[in-house]
C-alpha cells in the first residue's frame, strides 16, 4: 500500500498549507514546497515550506521536521501540511488515481460503507484545500475523482468546485461519486446543468430494482425514489452517468432483475459498474448480512452482464480478482482498485494473468478464500 500520510514535528507553522513538492539539491533528507498557499489564499514566495527528516532544523520558514521518511514524495506531488505536523499527500503526480475529498458528512448510512460518515462541520475546510490543490494540478491530468461523504451536501460550493475544475483543468475528466438524491430537486439539477461539462461524470449507486431493498441497504427511507427521480432529472439535463452496484448478500439475488430495470427505465446511463465488496468500515460489523463469496453469485452476475451488454449498455466488473470470476467475464473486468490501496496476495506471484488483474483491497480485513493463481489459460 502506498504511503500517503506521515507525521513529524511542526515548526513556524501557524496555518495549514498546501503546496507542490520540489526535489532540489538539499539531499534525500529534505524536500521543499513551491507555489504553496495557506487556506486563506496567501502566497508568500517560492519556498513556502520545508519537509525534513532532520531533527533540529534552523529555519524561519514553515517546516515539519523529524519525519521518519519522505522517500515516498516525488517532484510535483501536492501535499497538505497540517499544523499538528501531519503531512498528507493529496495529489500524486505519477498516479492516475487522485481524488479530491469533500466532506465526511453523508445523508445515507450504507451498511457496507467503507468510510462511515461523521457529523462534522468540515465542508468549508475541505473546499479551501481542494481549491488550492486544483490550482496546482497539472493541466495534462486525465482524471480527478471527487468523493466524500456526500459531495452534494456542499450546497452552492459543490457547483463552485465543478466550475473551478472546469476552468482550471478543462481537459480533465472529473468523476464525482454521489448518491444522487440531491438531484431529485429540480432546482439543484438546473444549477448543475448550468455548470455541467462533458468532462463531468457522476457515479451514482443503485442497489436494487425494489425500493425497500435499496432503502434498507443505504439506511435511508425514500432514498430509492429520490435516486430514481434524480437520475431522470440528470438524464434530461444531459449528464454523463455511471450506475454503481455493490455486490453482497442483499443485492446479488435480484441482480438480473436490476439489469432489466436499468435497460427499461434508465437506458440513458453511460456505464453500469458491478462492484466487489471492500471489507472495511461498516462491512465487518455487518458480516452476516453482507459477506458472500463471489463464486456464489457468479450465475446472477453472468446473467446481468450478458443482458446489459446484449442490450447495448456498457458494463464493467470492478474489484474482482480474475480468478474469482469465469474466464468469459474477464473481458468486462477493470483494474478498478486505486493504486494506493491495491495489493496482490502472495500466491498471485505465480499467476499468468496477474498484470491484467485488479488485485484486492489492502484495506479489506477479509478477502475471498478462493483466490488461486491462474497457471494455464
């Protein structure tokens, strides 16, 4: 797993800072930031801050020292330096899997949520961080994710963030994960229409064709109706939509019916992604409700994939090692797990299709017991 957070001792640091890493002549123990800005937008020169493993640096500049390592940082990486000495890498220049985090708040409480929501007042703080980060992201970046929590809870700042991405990164695809419920309100969708760009894609979950099952999974009464209304409002607004279905005990049985429901009622969606479970967050606490081996739902998965594909709807399988699904489904499988939390069990070293396989979540506390190296094709 890629290291994204290190902690040291802060010096001359009165505010949280965002800046771009520069590798200079200072040696392997120190890196500097340039183009840095604090969260009030102040900019005071090229050398905005120092990050160092040195124990007692002599400097008047904002610094985090006594870090145990800075070897994971590369030139062009964007970091958030917090007043408590935490240094968070918020954009990795060598990675295709970068994401802007918007809030820990959410108006759903999904049984399998990998990052359980928190009742915190954090929207403005993360918005200011993301504005600074967007200003520093290279213009050639192909994709940037936007996630939470629930990003639409930002209200007006949600649209401001989209406008900033579109303005500063016009060639970059912004993939926004949202439960879609806010778009049930016509005024919210109309505001989105005014800032929508072809580079904006919304990833929206739909867990069943039966309203009560979807509502139970997301633990929010009325969520199914809100999501469906939001999807249709977005369809009329010309939005690009990816539907996401997380597969577990509560969703797999009606997967073929859901596929038909999507074709009959949501033919305008751009993509359907059928996703394996990340066994972290709430999922371990709901193990008996949720956990099922992929081989137990292969029949339903195959029927759903073939139905969608046969009816002209693009479909992908996410988060499934190739050895856990039939070979005829491999062509639909994507290496979907972000590089910073993707890993391969030891037995995968002998696998002939390892390079094409998406591996497993390093964050998962349980993985399939049927993972085996593919030794013949």
